[in-house]
C-alpha cells in the first residue's frame, strides 16, 4: 500500500465496507438514488464517466484508510461532515446525487467552487452556504489536508464535468457555456485545495500563469488592482490550464 496517493486493494475494501454499511440502513435517500440509477440518462452518464468514477473511488479509498489510522484524533469523518456517511465513498452513488441538483443536467444547480472553505471556515468561498451546513467550519486545515479530503472533491467535480459533457441539455445557455460552469467549479475547487495544502505549488501556478502577481496577492506592475481581484485573476489562469487539459 502506498499512501497518500493510492490505497490499493485495502483502500477499496475500506470504502466498500463503508458504502455497504450505508446501504444496509435502507434510507429514503438510498431508495431515491437507486431509482435514479435505473434511468437511461444515468446509465449513459455512468458509461461515459467510468474513468472519473474509478478515480473518485480511488480517492475515497485513500481517505477511508487515512481516517482509520487517525481514528479518535478528530471529531468528524468526511462522510460524517455531510451527514450521510458512506454514500460519499462511492462514485456511482455520488453521480446519482447530481441529478436532483441539476434537474437531470438541464441546469447548473448550486455549485460550491471553494468547498474547502465549507470544511474549515477559513476563507470566503462558502459563506453563502454557512446557514445550511450543520458542520460548517468544524474541520481544521490540518485534518482536511492530512486526510486528503480534497481528492474526493476533485473526483466529484470531475464526474460532474464529465456528466455535463455526456448528457447536459441546458435550455437557457449554450452547451459550451454550461460545460464551462463545471470546468470553473473543478478548477476553483482544486485551486482552493492547493492554497490550503500545497501553498508552494499554489504560488508556483500563480507565478507561472500571472507573473506580475506575487504570492501574497500584491501586483508588481503598475495598476489599481484590489487584493480581492487577484483571486479572480489567478483562478481564471488556472481555469485556462484545466480547459486545455480536459478538452
């Protein structure tokens, strides 16, 4: 077993056990998601997005293993933060959750680009969801990074982007505009993850993509940029990098 990047068979067994425990509860949510998973639209998305689902499952297996090794050290697990437990260790089920959020991928739904801020409460990217998230801000940055929560969220957004490409049918925008919403969510989520867990990498991306902006948010060239515009400028550059990679 190699950590923190691959959980192997042990990670797969860990996440499957968590999902099976959730299934055994036979909740109303499970019944609703099972119904979604029987639809033709879901099956089309699943067949197109199998590589992304597998990457999601690898990431959740890693987090599952690390959480076992840190048991008792922290008050909340990844699944516990979101209340529904093992469902978040399964890419198939998490794909199913996206259908109600997006009205079967005809709308963008309420995205959370900087989801790490929901966990830690250390940034401004999740303030609008604070009233609705029971455990908002209860996770330390140390736990978020140590247990690799960002890997699951990256997998989630990769599945969502893939599904938007496969079955997206927006009525109030073009297909490209619709897909770009999910590209933005993916790249911004990763940017926020880098900022918390890999600050040197974050600064490296910034200096490469936006050489006139320093890591502390100041602008070296002449101009009147405000600090809060730097994040948008920086994020746009990261979006362009991911668009080139995901196209």
